[in-house]
């Protein structure tokens, strides 16, 4: 049994100065490594968690803030959502504020880890071996942990605020617990640890392991046995265990977040994939290349897990043996395994492997390496630690640069995980957004070779093929998208619009009708159905659909324009003109809508107003032969023959 803890020796003035300088240096090192992350964008899961999350847009009343939407990445994590709400209150959706928040949380976690490791090394069971160098070794552990490039998956990826904030709560729980175990400690440390534990439970579910790790810490470094730990601090353990009740309450509806058993993968298959994930994280902890932003949703499909299961099983066996024969080593193994267990066993459908999950477990690897090197090299290990810190900080800064644009991040991901169809889909959108549509098409075609039955891929490919004028191919992909998900109204409506463009309004009609049968509140479907009827000459039948579109979307310039044209064809000019005027007002940059309004004005005997609309249309599209012709007609009615002649000459030049 370990000797009882009697508190740590009082600090000398030199020790206080060393601690202060260490804390400042640690904070500044984190800031330096992550300074270039501040301009990073919202990516992947960030938009639903931050800019699209309506619950963070006000701090009061607190009810909505503490009840975030299930599918936003902060579902069931009210404290994380509150932190985003505080960011929003200060700077809206300015991305810099959120990056600063993540950076500060990470720096604070490094400081708490520094304090926790130092106090642990000064415990009686380790003091003789490491006490003299405790401050330097704790600084090395915290610094190398904080600067490790693997941590960018938590710090630079904004929606992983959940991981970073939970990590800080976890470390505060253990630090408060360690202080409460000292003889003569303030009575506030134990309730402080419980409060930090509750905060962590309200931040991320991995916090469920904190009471277990606290018991292991007590048994290993303080009490010497589980029974002695319970007898000495059973009230604290009951308080920590009580926070599981809060977590259980917050886990209601967890399936809506894509977490839990029976959703897609059987648990044993996911656990086998978790073994691969643990081996991957351990490899990256020792050699952080290649870092991958998104491993994809198909890791289990591509994996032969047997060797990874064997490696993890061996590590578990060694940890259990060490827990009894070499408790300090066993504790490091338990720290890694216990904290990793929830995300390694409970299926998370969307992300089977994610580097941010090693945020806290990395501390065990770093602590082992630092203490082993110190034991082997003595004071010479300081040079090694310094070199590793510089290398880690530089690698972190380089990794941060990948987050600067969606294109750079997803191109890097596809390069490292070419079988990740999801990454190819997102990269395709990033390429299309920068005008590289042909490259986007190539990425989606590659994605379909990996996963041929995904509606979203077929749909997006059809959109990009349409941009390139490859309309028949686009039709085929919309049809394949609907074969996968017949209820997809956006694919159905797009297909119908495309069929109208190809001169096949008869084929488009049943598509629009099917979309409206699925959802009668689709203004674009009502408008499209009106267009198809108009193309087939069924003008009177088209008008009610345009009117229905306007009831659903009164500010639709397209619906106003189309209704006006249909009424004009029926010589109902008095009714048509207000709709065409509304279309031109709602979309003043549309030369076509201004021209349509002008034509109706000419027919209504209002050539002066018509000329104004035609001139505005020419300012937008000066090479439109039709607008030149119509303007000439209006000018002739106004007796301005010379000007009319100029526009007729322009019309002649522009006609093919």
C-alpha cells in the first residue's frame, strides 16, 4: 500500500517563479503553433453546429441554448452549445472568434495537464524517482501534448469544441480530485471536481469514463488499493458517479445523432473497426503522418480487422498485467484504453475513425515517452524534448494551413484516402465553387465507382453535367438518383426541369405531378408544372399552377414572370402587366424579365415606360438582338425614328 499523502512541500520563491515562467511559456507556445489557424473556414460539420444553429443566436432565455438540435453535432451537449452562443454574442459568425475560443481552451487544458502531471510526479510513490525534475518533466509532457499535430483535429476543426471543452473538464476533474486527496486540502476541491465532472458530462459523452479514471488514479498514486481509495473518499466517488445521471438524461434520443447500437454496423464489427482506429491513433501519436481529416463512412467495409484486433487484445492483456505488477505503467495503459473505449465500442455511424478522439488519450503516450527518455538520457533528454517540441509546433502550423480553404482540406483528404467517396463528393463541390466543374465531374464519377448507389452523388453529378451542357447524361443520373430514393423531390423536380429544357414537356409533367403528390407545398414544382403545361400549349391549365406557386412563394420572380407571360398569351394584358412588373422589380438584374415587362407595356400602349425597361435590359445584356428590336419598336411609337434606326442596325449586326 502506498504511504498516505501528506500534501506537497511548500513552494520556494524560485519554484514559484519557475512555475509562472513555465505556464507563460506553455501558453505562448500554443498561441504560436495555432496562430495561423485563425483564418480557417467553417468546414464539414461546422455549419450545422455554428452558423446554421439557431439556438446559439441568443443567450437568453437559456432554454433554447441548452437544448441544441440533435443533428447539429452539439445535440445533447448543452455546455458546448452555450460556449458557441457566447462566441456568437461577441462576434456573430466571424470565424476568428470561434478559432480563438478553441485555442484558449486548448491552452488552458495544457496548463491543467502541466499542473496535474507535476503534482502526480511529486506524489510519494514517484517523488524519489522524478520529484527533483517534476516541473521540467511536467512542462515537457504538457508542451509536447499541446503542440502535437494530432491535436489539430480538435483545435482547428471548430465543431470539435465539444472534444476540447470536454478535455478541459476532464483534466480539471482529475486535478481537483488529486488536490482533494491531499492531507489538509481545502474542502472545496472535492465538490469542485464533481462540478467539473458534471460540466464535462454536459459537453461530450466520453466524460462517462472520468469517475473510473479518478478511481484508478487514486488507487495508483494515492491510496495504493481500490478498497483504501473507497474508504478514504467514498463521498467524492458518489458525487462523481451521480453525474452519470445527468449524462443519462442528456443521452435521450442519442440515435438521432447517428450514435448507438443497431443503426447500421453490428457492434462487434464496429468494435473491430475501433481496434483499427486505436492502432491508427497510436501510430499517429508516435509518427503523425499522414493526418487525415475524414477517414470516411466506409472504413469497416474496406478493412480486414483481424491483425488490429490482435494488437489491441495484446495491449489490453499487457495493461491488465501491468495494472497489478507495475501499477504506474498500468495506469497509463488504462488512461488510453478507458478514455478511448466509448467511441471504440459504441457505433458512431457518420465517423468510424476520427483523430480528435485521441485528444486526451495522447497524454498517456506522451507521458510514457517523456518519462522513458528522461530515465534513459537524464538531463540530456531536455534537448530531445526541445527538438520534438519545435518539430511538433512546426508540423501543427503546417497542418493548420490545410484548413484554410475547403479545397485544400478535401484535396488533402482525397489524396490520403482515395477510397473515401464522401471526401470526393465534398471535394467536387469545392472544385465546382471555384469554377473547376470538369474536375468536379471527375471526382463524382470516381465516387460512384466506389459507392454506386448514393442518390446525392448522382444528383450532384447531374447538376454539374447540366452546367456543362451534357443534358442527356444529366437526365440519366437524375433517373438513377430517383431509383435509389424515389421520395427525393429535389432530384425529381430537377429532372422535370431538364426534360422541359430538352423539349420533352410531356415527360416532365408526371415528374412534377409526382413531386406535388409527395409534397403539395413546393412552389418550384407548381411553377415547373405550369411551364410544362405552357410548353404543351395548355395555357389555361398552367395559370392555376403559377397562382399556386405565388401563394406559396409570393416573392418568386420566376412565378410572377411566367404567370404574366401566360396571361399575355390569353390577351389578358391588364392582369399580366402587374405580374411582369413584379418580376422585373424582384429580379432587376434579369434582362429577360425586363424585356418581357417592356413587351407587355408596348402592347398596353405605354411605349415610354417600355423604352425605359428595354434600355435597362440592354445595360445588362447589350448583345441581345431581341431587346434592340423591341426598343426600336417602342422608339418608333414615340416618334424617335433616328434612335430606332440605330437599334435596328444593332439588331442586324447581332443576329446570327
